C-alpha cells in the first residue's frame, strides 16, 4: 500500500471468526504483507457461530477468484453444490410457483429490453412464462448444470451461478488460507475493551487469559453481540422490523430426499417462510417467521412437519432484529457481518453483505490518520447497499396475494420506503427499471419477482407495440428453442458434481 511507513496502519485486529472474521482475514492477508501490517484474529472455540448452511449469489465467485482459490478445491472442502437461482412457492397466491434465476431473460433486441417483447407477445395470446427464456431457470427445473461456455452464440454463455455450502467449513478453509498468508490466530474470549483516552477509539482488547492485544484498526466480527461497535462504542441501531417484521428462525438439517437440486427453495408459510438449501451431504432448513403472528412451538412444529428428509438434529431457535448499525465504521473500528446488521436470508445476501463490507474497506483503505471523509464515504456506500437489499426483500412480502392471513395482510398493506415506492411505480406504470449506484439486483431480478408474483406492467414499449406480432413471436420461439436444446445436452447436477468436485466428506 502507498504511503510512508509512519502514516500506515501497522496492526489490524479482527475480533471474532466465522464467515465474517475469516473472510476479512483472508481478503486482507491476500493484499497486505506481514512485514508491513500485522493481522491478528481473536476467536473462541467456545462461542458458536450462526452457520446453518449457506446459500450465496454469484458475487462470491469474484471473492474467491480474487483470493486465487481453485473452485473445485473449495467446493470439495465445503460440501458445496451449484446454485442457479431460487424457487419461490406460495409467495403470490397459494399454489403459485416461480423462479428467480441468476443471469438474464432472453436477449435485448434493437437496444430495447427483452421483457418488452415478451409483454408484447403476451398481449397477443402467448402464455409462455418469463422463466422459459432463462437458461438458469430451465436448467434448474431439469435438475441440470454445466459451466458457462465462452461462445456468445450459445445459450450456455448466459449461465450464471453461485453455491450452496457449509458455512462452518468455508470459515475453516479460509482460516487455513489466511494463516498461510501470515494471519495470527489467538484463541480466547474478550473480557474487556480499552479505549484511547483522546480519540475514544479502541486501543486494545483484553482476553480472559489476561493477554492484551493492541491495534491501530479493529474489525468487529462478533455476530449479533456487536461487542465492539454496539456495546463498547455505543453505535445505535436502525430498526427496519416495521418493513421486515420476521424476528425469529427455527433451523434444522435433514437428510437428502434425492439428488441435490441446483437451486435454493423458499416456501411461504402462514407467518413467514421456509428455506431448503442442498449441500452435497445434507439439506439445510430454516423457518423464518414473525413471533407476533405464530408461537415458537408452532413454528418449530411447522418446520419439522415440512422437512423433506429425516431430521439430523433437533431444531434450534435464532432471534434477530432486521436493520443495521447507524454507522458501520466509527473511529478506528468497522463492523462486518451480523455485528453490522441483519437482513433475512430470503435472497441469500448474508455473505454478499460481508463481502461488500470488506471490498469497500479495501477500495477506501485508509492511512493511520483515518480521514473522516473516507469514513463518511464508506458508511454512505454500505448504508446504500443495505437499503438496496432491504427494498428488494420488502418487494417479495408487499406483492403477496395471500388475503386473509393476518401476517401477509399486514405486509401487503404496509407503507413502503420512498426508494422502493418509486421503483415499483415506474415498473407498474411504464414497465421500466433502472439500476442506480451499483444496485445489486438487476432488472431481470426485479422482473422475476414482480411478474412471478403477478405484477404486470400496464403498458408495452410504444416502439415494440408497433411491431408485427408474428415477427416478435418468431424471435421468442427461436430463443426458447435454443435454451431447450442447450439444456437437453447438459449433464445432471449430480453427475457434474461427482465428476468435478465430489465432497471431501465422501
């Protein structure tokens, strides 16, 4: 890193392990040399992690690639499977199913968004669903997978994917990577945190063993406790539970009920929803719910009754409040992961929010002066990332048509954040969507959820509306045929895994 040795950070302390701690350690150690910056991670084996099996989005591939991690090696070590998107059941009307794929629907034509042509064909009687134009959706429904091809003429070039994996094993894998790069791991529980008398920032942490660890900069990766940021530095919390009212989850793994599917499943229930995440060795399951509308006992029973296979453990409860800290970086400390905030795992964004917290720090890497404007920009960017994910999650709840269920009636009738209301109005009235400031979710994602939950734009692009219906239909038929043909030639997901990355667990 540039700068004179006197102006550089010389020691970084990461408090807490798990995915957040070891992702931070791995990323920093890949860029910083031990002779320049000492990186120390403190964790206690006695303090468990929340890890319940993790579903991710394609951005995780960039993170691993930057670290130089071989994909097949990582997947074997973490019992990983491939993920092409998320299937949603009962989120619109009961009995409805739709798929939110990674990647695009169809191909834009003449500089105009593909969905305008699809809407035009629909107006003229074509009832082929939007997901028929996504290679990810069609392959997922067929239980198939292969890596994308580099040939732009092939439908396979449009494949985008992420992973399902064991989050505990991922942290273990990254620990080995980080320690190889010089990160020092110290076992122990934090007993006290000492503040700098002048700045009020963190000076050191003291462990129960009496060991004191000083640092120039600290990362709080202590999970929901937010030991440094919330408890010691007194950073407030921005509560979003009025928009995302679920506050509890019951989680339990179970045996597979067949070959692992290449997608996550989300099933809406009476007062929340249930996930199913397939790794190579088991299915991760969780029932996310609002305790104001269903008791813990009933939520637990609902989870167990709907497990696809034989339970491998008793369910355990997690409690949470949706929202985030008022500041992610204050003084000489940054919160990453659950210590920074929580947005329920409906769209598999937990790892992404860790990743964005790390990458924005690296892009704004400070010198020892810790410039206030750099800190302000970091907080602005991370706040925006949380808000963008929040709005997309709210969309799923707001568009429900489950009339008569008190929880869902509440969600359908709640007022929306201005940022979401504006996007929704533009989509409803004009069928338009624009991505602002590195928004994580593209128009294809918004359309998959919107149309999947029966929100259809009121108008079709006037230029497209003037085209002959048979011309548009011919183009759409050709796209569907190309996707079907490519999918038929793909191996099954299970076959691909067995050849490419069979689990180290056997």
